C-alpha cells in the first residue's frame, strides 16, 4: 500500500470516528421572552372614559373637529428619554403594538405590561394577581384575549384611559392603575428596589419612527413606587386629572390608518436622579423649571417643604420691598403736591410713578396682592397743575400712619 493510500485510509477512519460520536440533535420549545408588551382597545380594570357631550349632543364624529389639527400639540419625548436614560442611572425598556380602528372607535384604554411572555398561546400554568392589587382574578385570561400570554405574574402592570377632549379634537392619557412588583434591575451597592417610574408614549403612522419629535406623544409620571404596591388614580371625574398627560392630537386622516403605539418605560433610583433625568428631556428652560417644580412638589416631601420655605422667604422679601416702595410713593406724592415749580412737580411725579411700579410688581408676589397702587394712576406728562392735583389726591388717599 503506497503512502497516498495509507493517508486516505487514515482520513476516512477519522471521519467515520467523528460521525460515530455525533448524536441526534434534539429541539425543545424555547422559554418565555422578557420584555414590555402593550394592549390597545377596551378597558380591563378601570371603566371606559366618559364620552364628552358637545353642544350638538355628542353626535359629531370623534375626530371630526381634529381634521385640520397639527399632527401633535403634545410633545413626544420618547426618543429623548431613551437617550437621556443612558446618561443617568435610569433603566429603560420599550415595546410597541400595531392597531387599527374603525372611524368612530378610537381605543378607550391602554395596558402596559412588563414581565415574561410566551410567544404562542396562553400557558397552562395558573396564576392570579396578588390580593388587593386591584387587578381581577381573570387577569391572565383577559391579557391572553389581547394577545399577551403571561406564564406568571408580571413585574409591572398599568392601565390608563385614552380621554377625548370636550371638542373631541385632542386626547390625553389618564392613568387608572399601576402595580409594581419588581424592578428591571438592581445595583450591587444600592439594593433598594424603590423606583420612580415614568411612561412615554408615541403614536406613529406607517413609515415613521417614534423617535421623531413631531409624532403625537404623551408622558405620564407615575412617581415613586415600592415593590408589591399598587397606585390607583381617580377616573371619570368631572374635572381633569392632575396626573394625566398633556393633550395630544391625531389628524382624522391618520386616526383611521394603521397606527403603531410605542411605549418606553423608565425606572430611576433616587428622587433627585429622577428629577435630573426628567429635566434633561425638555429643551425649553421655562418648561424645565416648571416640570422640575411640579415633580419636586408632587414626589418629594423634603423638596416640597424646602420649596414652601423658599416661597415664604421670597414673599417676605417682596413685602419688605413693597413697603419700602410705598414709603417712597408717599414721599414723592407729598413733594409733588407741595411743589410750586413745574419741573419739580414733573420730577416728583415721575419718581412717584416709578415707586408705584415697584410697589405693584412686589405686591403681585405676595399671597394676598392688593393691586391698589398702579403707575397708571398718575400721568407725569400731563399739565403741571393737573399732575399736582392728582398727586395731592393720591397722597390724601394713601397717606396713613
């Protein structure tokens, strides 16, 4: 046997040995996927929103008044929130759901669920939400009917109403119930599982991305939640809810198209970190200040108390400045009333009017503004005798011990 034949025999033996060691591949069913899923349609826990009655008894089409509305009067912060979450200790998770609705049947509620999901059909494993959680015992079945197949109790549950405005041109998302059982993740050195939770919504038509700022969008701040807790919100009140999102609008021609609802959920550890995170989403400094003030007062008691103390200090400062301006007003009115020189009359009247403006500005900063002293009461450019007469009248009116 030559060398080439020996080599071929050796290689063939190795191949046969390898084949002999191979076992038949076995396939198993893949386990659940972890993530965030959404249902859009009928309400499950909270009642459907009350249908607002317009002057024509509510017979107008739900979206008729919004035919010419801009694609969104609400601001979509979803894209910026996703970016900002990576810059602070904020965990994020995102999901989306397609839906289509007939012309008069815009969805009534949104359900947002974070947990483990099966990809095909409901699980045989029976489970019930915790007692007193606010969710019905049939929660698993209800979600399965909406295409959310949960093999066990999820880590987060939310349902909110989609509330139309009185003229049916815009919408808001009003929270109804939020149940939090476990965080997305924890840190080794900070094991606390308390989280400040926010939800960001964006509606998109085919071919558009939810990261665009001109998509209809809504933001809900659910606040700080401890694991194993449920927060319920008042719904169907005659007044709007202070916890609902800002109004957003959807054009009539878009509302009857296939739409995608994208939802970003964020969890932030620590109130101050949450305020920083939320503030970083907003580009307008005035909105940043207003949002931070609102969140501080709503979520953090020490901050709320500090703000109240700061407000008291500012009010006292305004009162001091107001009283000082009042003394100046009295002195200048008296000088104007007693002067005989037209130039002195005009100068004193101008200084009195300036002091009145200061008084009026500081008085508006107090809790009980008087508003009884305005520079409009005195016209220094009038004829000297008229100015002098008005100065005397005002001095007599506002002069007191």
